[in-house]
């Protein structure tokens, strides 16, 4: 698990906000495309 590999745990924490940002951008793009139709 995560307790066995602290480096992986830190990597997940670093990637979290980045993944959230990518998802947010995709959702925003989808919303804009819907509004433009």
C-alpha cells in the first residue's frame, strides 16, 4: 500500500491537483462547446 512506498504517495499528492486541473479544463471545454451549439 501507500505506507510501503512513501515516494509513490508523494507522487500521487503532486499529481492530484494536476489531474484535477486537466479534468476541470475538459469540463469547461465541454460546457463552452455546449453553449456554442
